[in-house]
C-alpha cells in the first residue's frame, strides 16, 4: 500500500508538471543526461460506438446522481434525434395534520427551476417549446440504481402543461416554471388514503411522482434542477373551519431524479460514418448515452526494457464542429475492468482522489496555431501506459463526456485518418543502456 501511495504521488507530480502542448515533457527531461526519445508516430485505430446507457441515479448520492434532469426532443443534423424525459419523486416537508377526507382541495402548483446558463445550452433556447407533466403510475423505488434506458409508466392524460413557452428570455419571476395542476390531479388526490401525507414513505407508496415530457419537437434541451431548494409542490386546501393551509412536497437527495434518453440516428452524419467508415475521418462524441470513442493502442511491448517518463493522448476538435451545440468542457478516459465494466483509468482515479482532477487533463483547451483558433483535449496517462507496456492492461480505451448523464454536449474529433492534427499518442522514453 505504501509503495502504491508513493507511486501515485510520483504520477500526480508528473501529471501537474506539464501544462502546455508546446512544453510537452520539457519539465521531465530538462537537465537530464539520460538518452531519451519523443515518440508520436504511432498508428492509433479509433472509432465511434454507441454507449449502451449511462448511470443517472444512485440512491442517496448527489455526486453519483445526475445534477440536472433533461427534457426535450431535438433534431441534430450530426447526431440525429434525441428525446429526453425527466422523472422526479417527492418527500414530505409540510405534513397534513388534518384528515384528507374532510378538507377541501383548492389547487396544486409545482414550481421547478431550470438552468439559467445561456452559454452552454444544447440547441436554441430562444425557440418556443411545449412541455407536459404526467403522473407516474409505476412503482418508484428510491433504493434502485437507475440507467438512462429506464422509463416509468405514466398515466396517459397530462395533469399540467406549459405551451408556447420561451426558456429565454427568462420570465419576469426568474428561471422557473409553475405547473398548475388540473382537476384530474385534484380528483386523484381526493381518492388517496387518508394517511398519504403523513410521511415521505406514504407519499412514495401512493403518489410515485411526476414526469415531464416534451410535446412535439423542441429547439433545445432544457435542464431542470429538481433538488433546487426553491422547488416544491404545494397542495392548497381549506380546513373544515374555513381556514386555509397547504401541504408541501419537495424533491431532495433521497428522492429519485432520473432522465430517460432515446436516440434515433436515422439520416444523421454519425450513422452515415458508420455505414461508410472509409468516407469520413471524424470521431463522434455525445453525452446522454450517445456515441463515444473507442481507441485501440498499438503493440508497445518492445518498450518494456526502456523507461517511460511521460505519456499524453491528444485529441483535436474538428474544424466543422459547428456552433449550435456546446462542446464538452471535459472528456474522460476509461478502460474496461476484469468484469467488463467501464471504469476510469488509474491516472484519472489518482487525480480525483488527490483533489487535482484538472491535472489528468481532458479539459477543453483553446490555442492559437498559425493565427487560427484550435481546440484540443489532452490526457496525461503515464501510469496506464506503464501498465499497458508491461502487459497489465488491455489495448482498448474509451473516451466520453465527463458527467455524461446530465451535461448535454457533443463534439467532433479529428480521427486517425485526418492528415492535419489527427488523434495522437505522445511518449517520452528513456533508453536504458
């Protein structure tokens, strides 16, 4: 354990040491009399493949559950159509002290805040969209881990909606929506057991929650924050003595927050690249269970007798990436473990555990090259490459968006066939004589 900790410290220092593409490895080899080579002419086989699903909800965890819940139905000429439906369950904050059988229900309003960031929206949020709220009729179990392919059955009739709604400019009462429930929902409430609003468990058992769905196509995906402290579902009622009161339900970290994603790649540039792989040298990356990059490393076993000082994987954003959709702010590098599960490479895990996530790389970086703006992603992976050269790791790596479940983004990357700025692996190797 002590040896691993010391090695992890060395790797972390190595990760932090090199910060600029033009300075690749300079800090590692400066002042050294040991013969070394900089190698970057490897043939890398890279392709794009569909990610089966992404994890959206982990019981009781904020960091492992999606931070935003996504709703929309967007046509993307590059990646095809994506539909997103969001689900939320509730907990009781203000219980009902009166008998449900003897109160008069007046109205119910669900206030939900959405992301006010106007710079990284997936699509055009100045276009009108139509949204509807449906009541979940499935069993919602807060102890279940959820993935993006999962959907809950809902009642066929909507209980509320927002029509011809413009996410931007924001409404005068800030970036939140007020869904006023219709009479059908009030009728449903009146038929619930008398103890429904006495505890959060009773609420979940009798009222599983809501789903928000887009009606028709939308110009953008909208990001809801279901656990915003200002969100609530208030049920207003009149007591037998005539005084008015309300029941207050909230969505907190102990409630389900989930998004189901559905992709249709028909007619998209991505699908065309899969049908005609020789006609395109682009790699496609999309969050929300969209395509990811699969990278196959060359055989480097001949370097076993040499010392690997540094390793960097460089990806360059394609010129025709487009501006209508946001580029991911950070990509991440993964491998398959012994069980076939996708997990972070060791260098990324070391960086996260040490509190220096940025040192691993994968961040979107902007450079000026020959008076032209170029965007790149760089990963520093000496630990993984040392293990790979020694035969301790497989030859496949996977690249996808960090926070892929709740961060709508996509990017086109120059592939291995690109003549200018292809995907590249750079190594600094000391020759041991």
